[in-house]
């Protein structure tokens, strides 16, 4: 009997209020700060499935859709959207809210891949909501593209010099 886990069982959610210290020179949240928080939340989703140490392998299809500004809030939601032997794909979205009006908006989406220390014991991921089904149905295609990109990156890396510029 296959081990089954639902996307919902891997859901991780964090909420943040935007303060002046989060802003860049454009008066919006600094992108690097968003990526740091996104990675931390997504790692929780991956760990809920793996039940072992996981490390971030890639962050793909990261789309900054709308900015977050002072006195907005945002909620990071992540869940597992695909499972390999040791790899775990996590879908992430950041939902912003203008606290004065209550208007909500999608600010960022991304797919992150984590690698587990040990082989994953769950063989089936069950998507239940319409969003989960939509996101999970594209996993195989995203995985193929990811592997092609990895191969190209490895070829690219072999062409890079490790010498310091002043040694050339």
C-alpha cells in the first residue's frame, strides 16, 4: 500500500507586517528579504514530507507580481507540489493585503526544490483543492525542464574560470 500525503498536510503559513526596516529605496519590500522568508517557510513544507534534513536545491519560476509597501501585510503559503526519490518540489505564493482597505493580492509565486538527506517514504501526493490539482498537474513537466536546465548549468559551470581576475 503506497504511503499517501496530502498537499494540505504539508501546508506552511507565515504572516508578516511590513515595517520601514523591510523597505528598499523604492519604498517597497526588499526582494532579497522576501526570498529569505520564502525559503524558510517552504523548507517547513518540505520537512513535513521528508521528515529528514532538507536543503534548498533551486528556486524556479520566481515571479515578483506586485510590490508590498509600508503598512501592508503579507502571508506566505507553501505546500509540496511534487515528489521525487529525494527531491521535493514546493509551490509558494505570497498574498499581500492592504491593511487599510482589506484588499488582497498575489505578490509573488515560485517553485522551490529541496533535496532530502534520505529517500522519501511517501510515494503518493494527493491534491484536493482546485488550486492544488492545477499546481500539481504540472509537476512532471516542470521536473523535466529543471533537469534540462541542471544539465545546461553543469556544462556552463565547466567553462568558468576559478582564477582571480588579477591572475589572468
